[in-house]
């Protein structure tokens, strides 16, 4: 492949990347991912996203001989589609998973929801369990739901818009949806109980080709008519894919950071996942179960900064971190109450805003949370961190210090997902990358500070 386009829809931002045959990024554009607050519920503006995609793809086609397109998106999202309908094909808008509406039927949903030992999917608030979303939509909008010919996971919705081909894929099906039984490798009992199985199109491998772009897309963008589009993948799994391909069977952990921090343990224990602590089993592109823990790291970081009167990109020094340790200033979870190992708890700050740098405190907090999640997963071997937190050198060094003998490597892919998604389109693509070993800091007070922080968290 000469050039691969990656359409990357994150919860916060939407991006288009172009990568060359060496997997180096040669083009990038992004825009905020906005949520529409109108009727019938908060939803993603798929028409605006599609129009923007076509405009950017036209610009890309004028600069690069594109050979393939790959799609990656956030999880907990699906589109109810009538494949014969013109335009966006939707029978209902694509629901924003942070909308609390699906939670109103939680008692009823609990009667049909499979147990954790079947799905390894924790019960999550709002619409974070895709099964809960679909149940709520079917109950509240029965006539519209009946018109759906397909339930398309979010990456595959965009693949359908590009190609006209409907398909399903396991990384999005197995992402805390309640819809998948990872150790059985099949749909959960919920799907059959609700008679949804026929609505999910054929499951295909993420790295297979769904089809070529439609004639209409080719005319509007200038891309070649037979430009292939891969089946697509869940974003955190795109990050994980490269490390699986590069490994030789040794245990390791990958931390994908952005709006969410998803910690994935390769070779970690399959037992001992604690549903109450937002631990779960995802499914990788090979259909293999992956033990995971997560929290809304980007949101929590920003929340702490704002509460401290700081801003997320505010610079700080090691001295600012030392002042936090010396004065025992701390932040206790959670600052996004709907996720993480302390879900449902209300975050609190114990720091003098006149002495403590807010960005430094947020960095210490997030490093402590990532350290805790690695321990919860009993993660062994090297740790690879990628995504948004790579821009925060001190946060990375704090985590390296907390992990002691485990080595922490920093990816050179600041997006965390793009190379993995691009690799779907080219099995021969180079997957090795430059990874910098992150050196720990000299902070002798940090271990005792961590113990006090964990004891306070436990008391919550």
C-alpha cells in the first residue's frame, strides 16, 4: 500500500489521517465531535460528520494516491439502519452513550441482562452498555425499531456509508456491550432473548476488506472507484493490535489514553475481574479475550484542573510535584462518576489552590489511577503507553516511578489508534515503531504518598 486513509471518530474529536507505506503520518485534520441536544434524545450529528469526511477526503485525493481506507471509532455506539433507506439510513438517531435516558429502564433491563460471568461486561450507567441502549430504544420507540434491517456497530456504520456493505466485527461487539460472550466466542443470551441476532449482519475480521467505495463516494471525493475499505475496529483495540502482532507471546500491558484510559493486559489472568471496579473483558481483533480496566482519564484530568483554577496544558515542574508530596495535597476519586474503579463516588480535592499547581495535581492523580488499574489487572511485563497523555512528560515519569521494576515505554504515535487501524489495510505494513523508555523520577516520598492515597480511596 502506498497511502492509507484512517477515519478516526473519537468521543471528543474526529480525525482524518493519511499514512504512507512506512506508516508515517503525512496528513491530519480534525474537528470536535459535537452532540446534538434535540429530539428525540442527545445524538451524534452523523450528517455533519459525513459532509466533513467527504470534504476532507476530496482534499486528500488531490494530494495522495490513496490505496485503502480504514475506520476506527469509540465504543458503546451503534446505528439502527434501514439499508434500503436513502441518505444516512437511520431509523433513529445514533444515541450519545452519556445520555442518562437508558438508565430509566435499568430495573426492567436487569431482568433480561446476562450475568457478568457470561459477558464479562460490567453493569454501567447511562448508555455505556450498548445492550441497554438497544433495549431502551426498542421499548421507547418500537415502531422505528421495527423498521431497522440492521444493527451496525459504529465503525461498521461508517463502512456501510462508504461501501454500501453491512457487516459486524467483534472488537466493538465485545466492548462492554452485554451482547457478546467472550469466552464462548458468540452472541450472549441477551441477543437471542430480544430476537436481535438476525439484525446483526455477518461477523467479519477487522483486517478483511468489507468492499470498495461506492460510485457516489468516488465521484464526490475523487478517490479511485475500487478503493477498498476494511471492516474497521474499536479504537482501543486498534492501539492494542500493533503490540499483539509485535509480541512473541510474552506478557505486556497497553494503556490507551484520551477521553478514556483503557488498560489492557496481555497474558493477564482471566479470573478475578471485579465488575464493581469497571473491570471487564474486551475482545481483540483475533477474537481473543483481553482483561481490561478503565476510567475516564481525560475528563477527570480536565475536571481537576478546572476545580483548581488551572488549565490542562498549564506547565509545571518537578518542584510542583514535590510540593504536592510534602504537603500531602491530594485528589480523591471520582471526577466522572460514571466510570472507573470508584464509580459512583464524588471526587474531592484536598489542596491549597494558592500553593498547588492544578495540572501537577491532576497528573499525580491520573498516574496513581493508572498504577492502581495495572495492579488490579495483575499486569506483568513491559507497559506501553500511548495517546493523549504522551504530551505530559511528568505524568509518564510519575507512572514509571510508581511501577518500580516494570519498564514503561512511550509510543511515538500520539493518537494511539491510527497506526493500528492503518495496519488493518496492509498486513505487510511495518508494525515496529520507535518506543522511548520512560525514565523514573527521583521522588523518595512517592511510595508512602501512594499508600496514603490508596487507603483514603479504600475508605470511600
